[in-house]
C-alpha cells in the first residue's frame, strides 16, 4: 500500500489544458497535474499537448518533483488500435506517473503489452465500488477517480474497504448525467461525450410543452465547490482532491488551485493550537499527518476570499454537489448556464462629471466586466420551472472570460458594513466594461467609475463578470524548471580523454573527447570551467551537480573539444528521453498477462474478443439462455442457432401487446411482489432488467431479492453485474449497452468474468462484431442520459429544444432518472447472426395501439432476415 493510500492529507490535483495552465497549476502549488495528448483525451476541444509539449510537461514536473497524469480516457474502436499503440509507445517513453483510462479494452491491451505504466480508472467508467474490484486489480488499476454523484458517507465507506487509492472531485463543472452514462450528445449528432467531443446539450435551453411555457435550463447544474469541506475529505484512502477545468484558462487554474492550496495547508490535526506553516509555492506537497485533519477556527475557511478570487466571471454558480446526498432544492444554474460573476455592489447615483458612483464590496478596476439586470415584468405561465432572469447576448458577452458567481443574482447580499440586502428583480441581463475606476475620498466602500450607462437608477445591483487585471503570477516562473536535471560525473587523468557519464530514466551513457587531457597553465577544469560551460545543456536539460572526484586536478582540454562533448551529450540525452524504459530483469511481461481470466480469455487465437456469449452451461443452453438448434434444422448448419429477438421495456406500466412475439420480454425487476401481466407468458419468455445500483445498501437489498428468484438471466446496467454474479451464481447476468463495450477486447474482458455482453450503443455500425458476438441493440424512444439529480421536469412532461427535438424523463429506480429522446428508428439492421435487443420507452400520452402496430412493422422483416423499416406512428400530442 502506497504512502498516499495511508495518508490523511491528499494530493491536490490540477487541470492543465495547455502550457500556460500547467505553469499556473505548478506555481499555485498543485502536487500533480493531469493533461492530454492530441488523441484519446476526453476534452478534445481543449488545446492539449503535442509530443513536444508532453515532453516539456514531463521535464517541468520532474524538475519540480510533481506528478504528471496523462488522460487516455475515451472509448476506443477496433479500427483505432494501431493509433492507440502509437500513443502508448510514446507514453512508455514519456513515463508519466499514471495513465487515466476508461475503456476496459484499453486496460487489457496495456496488460497484454506488459506495460509498467500505472493506471487510474477514469470517472467516465462510473465505478461506484460495487463490483469488479478483482478484475480491476488484474488489469493494473491502482487508483479510481470516483463519480461526482457520491456522497461523503459513500466516499468514506469506499475508502475503508476498497483496495484502490481514491480520487475525489472538489471543484469545477458538473454534468447532468452520471459520469460516463451520457449518450445525449451522440444521439443528436456525431459528437460523443464518451469520445471527448460532447456538444453539451444539457447547457441548452428547453421549453416545456405546457401552455405559456418559456425557455428554461432544467438540465444545467451549478458547478461543484467543496472548499469548505476539505477536512471532511481528508480521510485514509482518499489519495487526491481533483479540480476540474482542462477547458479553462491559466488565470482560472492559478487562482482556484492557489485558494485550495491555502485551504489545505491550513488544515491541522484536531486539538492543535495553530495551523500548519504555509509551504513555499514551488515545493511539492507531501502527505504526512496520520491523526485526522480539521479546519482551525482562527484560520478562515476563505469562502469569501474564494468568492472574490473566483468571482470575476470564471465560472457558474456553485453548490456542494452530492456531498450530503442528492441536492435538495434547486441545483440548476437557472436561466444563465454560463459564468455569472460575483456581486460587486450597487449604484449610488450619477455625478455631474459624467461618472457613476458605486458602493462596492471590493475595489473595481478598469477593464472589469460588469453586468446588471434591466428590470422587466416576470413572465406568466412558467410551467414547472420557476422563472428567473433570461440572459441576452450582451449579458453573456459581458460574463464570458471571467471567473464565477458564488450566489445567483436573486440571492441576498450586503454591500459593506451595515448595508441593506439587495434583491434584484427579474429581467434582461446586460453588461458593459469599466474604462475607469477611482476611490471616493473619505468613503472606504465608494468608487467612481466610467462605462456604465447614465440611465441606471440608484440602487441597481451590479455583478463583476470578468477581471480587468490579475496579479502577475507568471513572474514567478523560472526557465530552469523547463530543463530536466541530471548529474554529470567527470573523469580522466593527464594523457587520457575527458569522460562524462550520466543516467536518465534508468539508462546510462558515457562519452569521451577525442583529444587527451593536458596540464593547465592556470586553473583546471574542476575549478569552475565545467559548471560554467556545461550546466545548461541545451533547452531541455541542465546539470544538477558536477561530480569531479574522479577527475585529475589542474587539467584542461581545448574549449572546442569541450563544446563537441557537450553537443554529443545533449544529443544522447534527447535520444534517451525518447526511448521506452529498459526491461526489468526477469520480467518479460505483466504478471496479470499470465492470468487466464484476463489475457487467456482474449487472446487472438481464442473466440473471446469476438464472442459476447459466456461459456456453454450443461443445461442445454448457452450462457445467454439460448436453446440449442437441432442438427436437423434445414435452415442452419449443425450447431448454429437463429438470432433471437428481445424486447426490453423501460416503463413499469406498459400495456404489453399479444401480437408482438419476441423470444423474450425484458421487464423492470419488480421491487415488490410478483409481476402482473395482462396475459400469460411462459417463464422462458420473461426476463428482467435490474435498476441502477449506486450504493452498497442498494446492492445488498438486490442480492437478497435475487436469492429468492429461480435461476434465470438478468440484465444489469453497470459494475454491479460482477458482484451479483459472485453472490448469485445460480443466475446469469448480462451487461447492458450502458456499460459502453465498443470493441472486441472489452467484450472479451467481460466474457472472461463469466458475464454476457451487450454491444455499446456507440459501437461503429460499419465494423460490427461477428457472430456469436455480443447482443446488438436498437431503441424506440432511446434513453440518452442517466442522472442522479432530482428531476426539474415533470414525470409526464415533454420538453423541446430549439431544433424541436422532444424529450421526456423516466424513473428507472434507486433515485436515478433516465431522459428519453422521442424518436423511433427508421430501420433496424442488426449484424448477421447477432441477437437483437429492442429497447422501448413509451412516451407520455403515446397511443399503445399505434406503437404496437408500428413496432410490429419494424420487427416483422427481421424474422425473414431482411432489413426493416418503420412506418410513421401517431405522434404523441401535447397536453
């Protein structure tokens, strides 16, 4: 177990979208940074790093003793393995402190390569700690980045029983969906959140289909901010506190990291009389204290300081996320999903010289962006979502480029000592930029500014949305940090060549001059000549120390010889930097690669990578429960069975239709009692999908319920399938498409654990799996998101976006809400030989008779092995 695993004081982990942000993170005191190359990173629209930039980042973090994590956390398709191998080859030579991965196929591929790079499981994998731990260990996972939807109690429970280091988000943007379980963006186009190109549809406005409704932002969460809860999270097992923001600029990164650094450094053991001594910003933080940490009362939590630092328009309104469970009350950003700023003050009045006098909470500066609400009547007929001010283009423009708003414009705040609270009215949000600011003599809280319109009435509240000036933190950067330090060992005697030796990343090099050493007339090389001429080794390396104990005294070589030796040394170091690490003695590959449960099930010679079915069981059925086909079947070769059709119903009250005859219905698992059907179904035609499992209590309850069921197959949405298969071996378990299996290697990993696989929805249709591969899927009103946020849209309500795409929520159990897109497939064409699962979500007020007829038309051609096409169905009507 590592030191971090035992420590109570976690590392502070910061984002770096580009070089400037990485410098900002390190100057602000981050212990580690995470970034991405140009491929396979989940933030494809961040600047990211090319190969030269990644080497620069490794040199810098190495020189400062910080840790560097590289994201490789997108889903990977089978056609991309050559590109992935190129990336891994480079990272093997780069030697980051860890790779962050999501795809099980990528993890298995690293095992097969015998890679020694540490691996962290991305939050996109949505691991809630409820199954698959042994598999992850075999795949080399040492740390898990937890989903943001976990509460403090759940995090502490995990920290006490998981074998992994845990990484917890403490600041930054939150997604509406559970991490890795959003298919919204790709459902509306080609941009995939699981592939790093999310179009952020949750940040768009929607209108409910109710009379008088106006546009709202019901899926746009406030940002996460846990600055005041750091002591709660400093528990054994929590190895890192993570700040989100690879799309953010350097100013944001510096100020946020610096604030959290200060807060962490002032945590102290309970009962201590004084806080820790604040460390220098250029020193790496080290975990220590084993006695638990608390915030001392005499050191402020710095909430107000953080509000000021981040309140320059950097980001949105914030809240505590799920730290105390699903958020109570309104968790959305209201009508302004972008940055909103921090409350600055209120207008006092217009002066005769044309300047505006403002009573301020903090000093404004020339260049600050300022926003206010232009009063208007609140709209009527607001529907289920309360009305708030609606931003305009000018208001958004004033808000962009700044930092964050801690309290939304409708909250009450005070301006200076004894000032009355301010509550702005609803209306249009507009903004301008200040061109002049000066304090009013004799008034500590009053300033005169230029840039505000003359018609602003006294008492108008103002918010600063961007900062005109920031502290020049970049002046603290030192160029020498960009050079990797090496130790140079010099040797030689009179008449021998001058030799220099060094080591870099486990490899050694020794170079010599062509001319011999001679007696010097004056001082020899050891007197400072070597330090003067050979400390700066090009742009990428520097000599940390010169060891001359093996060098004779009073000797020299011509300066031209020394320069040639230095050039040769720099070239050798550059070559060594690009080489992979040398093999470890007696270890040709990874230990996990030799385990049959991982590599053996997915070797190229086996059927694992292309086989989504589990091993045959002795009961005459395959792992999926398929009856074996008789050898006399005239339509098929001996041993070959016909593909089967499953219809999975998301709703709990769907009126099943007799005319539909799938091989099996997959219905919601009954939480209480038996399933009541409108007609009788034989047991072999009835299966169940299990609700999402996010907590240990939910898992225990489910195991108890399944123990009482006769042997059958269950469909699981996530990692709980691994735990259920172990606890209930009498049943079969199939992982649903929500588990994001999009390549043959990932399917092979799942099959190796005795589970049945379903192809992920993003598996490329032009390169499908081959029979008998994983179950293929199609969707009628597809589920596009799973969220733990309390819904802000009514249970039988449609919402529509500007493109007239329609959506409706659906409760899928255990506090999780699915969002469905009202859309039917134009055709269903499963790959040859694969079983097909058709998911059906019945929309509000949808005509079940029309649905059944259209679904029958869609599926009937499949029985004759022809592509199917759907006929138009009756559209569900608005209320």
